[in-house]
């Protein structure tokens, strides 16, 4: 690279932690950094905002880099994304334009920890009781939590995270059943999960339904209004994967009508969740702002590797390059 400083844009760093969790001193004299913590899906805004940058740091899939946007970023040469995979970037198309996409590793079990934090907060009404207690409300206790022992956890998706979730459920004495479009009895058995032949049967049978699927054209809205109607009135729905896996409007309707006991959601169709979104107004849903991957040790690796990736790019030796 030339001796001229390279312009770097950091996107979607909601908490402004990029410089807290990594040492940028080794490259600070070679770059000019601007941060844009406000996420926007407006491609015109993004194109105007980012057109002058050579390097863009992307936090997971918060901003989408489709071919149409990449065509409008003439100076872009490196997307340094956090995580080892980013389905929000058209990596193959970026490669055709000479744009390098580098990823990072991760550390710890943040997502698994958050899955269980959300399940437990939801079924034990932790948020409700926290607000109730701090308000000095009477009576002293306001809810009856669901006991997990002997209850059935239904996993929609039994991959790595689904299998790990199942192992913890068994520590609580739960029965764990699983279904996905391609799950086989053999794979279910190896994960320690009872194989269920249909999505409908799993939904009818489960006391807690937890989704662990990758979002794609085939899985978008794989949980429909008709599916939600099959759930027990006493059941809970948990989604820590991706918002569009479920028909969000249908989920809101079933929650408004108290068709199920409640939901715990870490992911949404639109993120950040609009301030006037109906989910914010429901009393039977526990929400977190897509925190599944957020932890101090994970961010240390995310941002530490990001700095390493920028340094390697500046030295003409890109590292951790994603292949389209």
C-alpha cells in the first residue's frame, strides 16, 4: 500500500467498543477511522456514506453488502467482518470486484449461554418479577414460573447449537425432541435428541419450542401462523437464530391473543427493533437486542482479529480471507 493514510469505516458498533477490545496502535498511523454506529438499511444512504472508504469493518450481519451496494462503492478494497461467516455479504461478487473479505474467529460460548439465559428469563418471568419488585408492588410475588423437570423442549434444528442446548436441557431433567427438514433419526440419536418426524408433531408436543436454523430462502417463515396455532396455550416460543425464520406478524398476533404463554426473542425482522414496534408493548414477551454473540471474550477476538486483518491487508498479505 502507499504511504497515504487509508480510510476505514467502522459500522454498527452500537456500544462503541471497537477500540476498547483491541489495540489499534500498530496501525493508527496508517489509517483514518470513522465510526457509524447507527445502522441503516437504506442503500442510497449507505452508498453515499461509504463511497470514499477503502476498508469497511462490518459487525456480523447488521449491514448487508449485496451486489447492488458493492457496485456503488468504487474505493472499497477490504471488508473486515467479525465472525468466521457472514451471510449478509455477497462474498463471491465481492471477489469479482477485487474486494477482499476477511473474517475472524470467536471465543467462548456466548450464544449458548444467551439461549439459556433467555429461556430461563422467559419461563421464570425474571423480567416481570424484577420490575414488580423494584416498583414495590404488592403482592410480593406476581407469577408462577414453569418448572422444567419433566417438560419437553422441542428443537427446530439440531446442529451444533441445538445439540448443546439439548445437553443443558437434560441437566434440568427435560425431555428433548428435535425436528428439521433434513434431520435423520441417526443424527438425532447422536445428539441425544428424540427424533420427531414432522414439524407439526414437534409443535404440538413441546412445552418450549426453540429455533436453531440458518436463515435462507427455503427457511424464511418456516414457522407460520398455522404452526404457531398448534402450540399448547401453556407453551413458550424462543428464537435466538434469525427473526425472519418465523412469521413475525403471526407471532405478534398469537401473543396478543394469549394463544401461547409467551416468547423469548433475541432476533427480529428489522434490527434495531423500531421504537414503535408492537413487540415492545407486549407483556408476555422477553426481548433482548440480538445479544446472542455478544460477550467480552468474544469481542476481544472479534476486534483483535479485525485489527490483524486490516494490518495484513495494508501489508499486502490479506489473512483469514473468506472464499465465495
